[in-house]
C-alpha cells in the first residue's frame, strides 16, 4: 500500500505543520482571546458583586426605614389611643356633670311636687274634716234632733281620723 509507505516520508512535515498550526492557535487564542474573555468574565463578576452589594445595602436601608416607620406608626397608634381615651374620659366627665345637673333639677322639681302634694293633701284633709264635721252635725241633728257645736263635731271628726 502506497499510502502507508509514504507515511514515513511525510510524517516529519505533518508534525512540523501541526506544531506551527497549534502554536499559532495557541498564541492567537491563548494570548489574544482568552485574556479578553477572562477580563470580561472578571468584569461581569465584579459587576455582579457590586450589584449584590448595592442590593444588600438597599435592603438594609429599606429594613432600617421600615423599622423607623413601624416605630413612628406604633407611636402614632399609642398617641391616637391616648387621645381616644382622653376624649372618652372628657365625655364621661361632661356626661356626669350633665347628669348631676339634671339630677339636681329633678330633685328640685320632686321636692316642689312633694310640697304641692303635701299642701294639696293638707287642704284636702282640712276640707274632708270640714265636710265630715258638717255631715256629723247633720246626722246627729236628724237622728237625735239635737244641735251640736261645730267645734265639738270638728274635734270628734279629727279624733276619728287620727285613730281610724
């Protein structure tokens, strides 16, 4: 076979061109392109690291602001509760004052009404005694035919009303 017989004659030249080609590829790719790719990867890594650091700083700042907001919100809530409680206490105090004033007015009206009732009762009692005295005088006159004095009839009616 002639192809195998030529192998020894062309073997050294093929190795030479193989080494030249690989050397050229090594210098072009290894020395020219790889450093550029590595620089790009390094830049990308540093950009990612910077972005992550910025995101972490932003998150920490947001957490800090959220804590401050929550604290302000809690203070505002506590202040609102205090204001509500103060308003409730004030309203309760005002209601108590109004109720006390109304109670005094009612007590005064009640005392006045009791006085009027007592006056009316006394007047009615006096009138009843007068009517009863007249009736007693009239009854005694019809039954016995005797005329009794108004004072003694009045005393007898009073005595009967007191003792029942």
